[in-house]
């Protein structure tokens, strides 16, 4: 049984929205779901604890929020830090 199957209906709806956008700001999540910011924060925190998304602090229009991205192995969702930490040289290179 997958982790997504174990979600509440609100968690499933939030996860589907985040996945369909390949990431979203938490402030946009609760607006799109027409829920309170508190409930949106709780949903995002719950999904992050279950390992279904990453939740990184961000700023939007001068306000603190979080960037929510589904966890998967797709290279398009890598963070800039992951790219920065990746070596430019192949492991079997003379520079490794």
C-alpha cells in the first residue's frame, strides 16, 4: 500500500494540487484549496513528515512562506543546492 493511499481526503487533495503544479508556494496552496492558512500549514507539514514533499522556506512579495515540492527522483525538481553540491566531473575522472 502506498503512502498516498493512506492520506486523508484533505491531504490527498493538497498532494494532488502540489504534484500537478510540480511544486507550489504554501501561501498559494491554501488559497487554491480555499482553506485557512493554518490548515494549509498543517496539511503541508503532515505531508512533509510522511515524506511526500519537501518544504523549504521562501519569500514571496516580502512575506515568509514555504516552497512545497513533491518528492520524487525527477531531475526537474532538484533544488539549486543539489545542483551546487554535485560534482562537475564524472566519478571515474582523474579529478575525482
